[in-house]
């Protein structure tokens, strides 16, 4: 039976089970019944599998194997179980998700076999998954006492204390593990050496993370400096040590670190912010601009040092810096110029300067084809096009829809084959809440490049905003799996934006049942995301990605704060409140069926 199950020869496994159970003395053999239940579960016969496991448990309530298997049925993720009683390997697919019941089953199994490593591991997985942190700590402690030579025992034990914010104990455990396991170990093969160095590096970074979160920043900094040569992720090392220097007000060391980081990546704004803090320069001062100019002189091809001074200055100085920046962008045909400058629109004075400068440039190019009349060379032909494009977005941002449309239409007359212009026109209509016109313009852009997934998705989104659900589904069907229902395929792929927009469209049309169905599907997807973390509890420890694992757990704890979930929840609440205040007086048979399906799903 074991080999048949491992090789997915389920029919043969059932034959062997029948042979054993057909013998009178083994007709109610508990472990065989459990094994048969596992095979049936793999075949999708869930009800029969559960009944057999329960029967086996009833026949031998003292069998740790039966309790173990029953617990796994409650949990359901794809896990592998090694029973110490019958030495068989089992696998159960995710079905029910009764984690509390699973914990009870595992605890009952441990009453009969308290040192069963696999049951303890499964119990610890369910405990961390349900955030039973104190129970997780106790279980990891038991595993550590039974198998102190295993790496997972040490690391799981340390993480349990870290999550409980007992930073001192967590640090001591990792430190003891590092000293005992990595002190004299030197792998011979090259690949093994690379893995060894990476794992050791991750451990040192994790220890530093623990110290920093405990509030002992000085110790965290010292720890990183002591092991700087052994940390392979140099970018993370410099980013972290720079953060520590700033926290400890060691500005000189922080400055050198951030200058080094800027040499690695000149377009990371975080590094410039760190450098300014290390130099103790206040916002809006000329010293800040001088720093950016200094970096610009060192790295003349870097774009960010030219952009950042625009945030710091006003008036004539702002205009003097802005003009060469815009001219250079228009010369290169930078489509993202407006997105780049949009943060400046918080200042009304800067808006006026930008507008007057752009109008001046457009006027010059229309007259003589140059940015300035005194320029010796003519500007590229496309520069005028991108100036029109910018002004269309500019006036759209200011809410002047008519003027924005005039400029985008002028740009289209200039170059009628550029789909970016039709996308811009569509967005202008969208911001004016004219969704039929937005769909028309986006359709024109889509026809120019039918292979562009972004334009296709945007077109479908605007169709949904115009309550044209069937058309939107048909448009998206061009990029879904061939032969599959587009709506079902998008739901299977957890396409959240489509589901939320569809729910909102149904709500606007008064199709309450369909709107609630989409909201429930979104809720199910978020629950699936939460359940998917189950597979990472052992994987992350095995791969030594401890910092990422802790961040994953914290992210999952606030997952329901995601905007998609919030939007779906709001739609569902609004629908339920409306139906409560305005009960449906009469329903067709189809509408009644939809309502019944909703409550069955929930």
C-alpha cells in the first residue's frame, strides 16, 4: 500500500487494502483503514476518506497514527507525514481548514506518542499558522530537546522567541547555533561553499535584525561591523549599517555609507534622503541643492540629482533649474515627464511657472522649431509632440478638461499613429466621468496594438466603469487561457482589480446577487493567500530566509487592510445595508436561485 501510494498507483493500493481488510482478524485494523482513507482522499473521494479515518480512530483511539492522519485532514495542506508506528509516508491534499480541530487531534496523538517528531512538527506548523505563539514556542522547545542536532530545531526555536518579542533569548539561541555549527565547518565543493557563505550571511543579518528590534541599536551596529566581511549581501549590509549610524547620530560614518550606496545606484531616492540626514541639512536650503549639484558633477549621466533640486527651491531659482530639465526631457522624448514632475503640483506657484514655461516652449517650437529662438540647432520634431502631450496631462491634472482635450487632439493631428495619445485622451475623459468616451478612445489605442496587455486591461477596466461587463469580459478573453471561460479563468488567476470593478459595475446596475458573488470570491482569494503561507513555514527555515520569513508573517497579519479587500468589503456592506432597508418584494426564479447560491457559498 505504501509503495502504491507513493507511486500514485491508487487502484492497486485499494486492492491491497481490500485484501487486508477482507481477513476477519484484520477487518477493523485502524492503520489500514487510515491508509485507505488517505488513498481515497487523493482520489477526491473526501467523504469516504473522512469516514474511514474516523472509523479507524474509533477502532483504536490510542493510535497516534490515526490521530495524526485525522488532524492532517482537518488542516489539509500538501504535507508529508512519516508515522513512527507503520513507517509509511502519507500526503493529504488541502480540503478542510479546521486548524483548531487539527491542534486537538495532534495533541491527542502526542498523548500516545509524545516524542513523535513528525507530529510535533505538524503541530508547530498549525500553531504558527494560527498565530498561537506561546503554543508554538512550547512545541519548538520540545522539538529542540528531542533533536538538538538539527538546524531546523535551533532556528524554529529562535523564531518562536523572536515573534514573542523575547529578543534576548532569540539572539542567544541564534548566536549559540552560529558558533556551534559554523565555527569549524568548511565545505569542500564550490557550490556547497557558496550555500554555506550565504546561510552564514543571512544568520548574521537576522541576528542584527533581532538586536535592532530590541532597541539595542549600538549592539546591532557592532554586530554588523564585526561580521562585515562574512556578509555576502553587500547592498543590504550598507543600507542597514547606514540606518544604524543615523539612529545613533554617527553622521560622519553615515555620510560615507550613503555616498557609497549612491555610487552603486544613482537613481535610488532613499540613498539621497539618507545622505541629507547624515549632513544635517534642513529642507529648502541652498546647501541641499549644492549637495545635489556636487553629486551631479560626479555622475553627470544620473537623472535623480537633476530632479531633486526642483523640490527644494522656489521662484526664479526654480525656473532656472526647471527649464534645462524640461528641455532635456523633451529632447529625449521622455513620455514620463509629467509623472516625474507631478509631485511639484502641490505648490501653486510652481504650477504657474511650469505652465508658463511649457507654453513658452510650445510657442517657440511652433514658430521656429526651436526651444529658444537664439538656439543654433532645431529641436527634434517629436519634441513638440511631447510638449502637447505634457500640456494635455497638465490641464487634465488642473481639472480643465476642455483645454486638455484641445491639446491632446492637436497632438493626435501631429502624430495620429501614437497610441499613447489615445490613452491620454481616454484618461482625460475618465477623469471627467465620461466613461463611454473613455472606452471609445481606449479602444482606438487598443486597435493600434492588439498585443499590448496593459492597453487591453485598461480598455476592459473602462468598459466595466461604463457598466459594460460582457464586453469587458470578451476583451480580456483575448489574453486568458484559450478555450476557457474568461470570467472563470480571471477568477482562477485571482485577478483582483477585475473582480472589484465587476462587483462595482453589478452594484451600480442593481444586480445585487452578482455583486455579492464577486465580493465573496475576493474574500475567498484573500483567505487562499493566507492559507498559502502554510507551505512557507518549513521552506523558509530550510532555505535560511529568516528575515524574509518574519516579514511575510507580519504582512499576512495585516493582509485584510489591502485596498482590494477594503473596496470589496465596502461594496458588500453597502449591498447588504441596501437590501436590509429595501427588501426585495418579489423575485424571479433565477434571482431566487442567485440568492440561494450566495448563502450556500458563505
